[in-house]
C-alpha cells in the first residue's frame, strides 16, 4: 500500500471556496429575499409578477401560517421580523 503525499499547503485549496460559501449563506440569512405573493405584499415589499420583492429597507418576512412567531409581527399574509 502506497501512502499519498502532497506538497505542503495543498490541503487548504478548498478553504477559500468554503469561506466564500459561508459568507453568502450568512448574508442571505440577514437580508430579505423575494417571497411568493399570497394576497397583498407585506410592508417594505413591492409586487413583481407573482412575487413580493423587498425594497432596500425591507425586514425579513415569512408566510403567515397560524399566529406569527415571537419576534415577528403580522403584515398582511406575512410575518415580519421586528428587529
């Protein structure tokens, strides 16, 4: 059985893409994304075809199913994050 040897530093060539992916995931988690339109769009969103597109100041929203979770307030058929 032969052992594989690598030149020093080659094990880290995946680190850059992994960090870039993590940065994108974190950015998406803290920003508003378009929503499938159900009734009127929530505050801070405008209709764009079958979607509600966030304006610059839009708070993250989720479709309302039952009561809004703690830390969210109702806006039409959606629950907006309060802070």
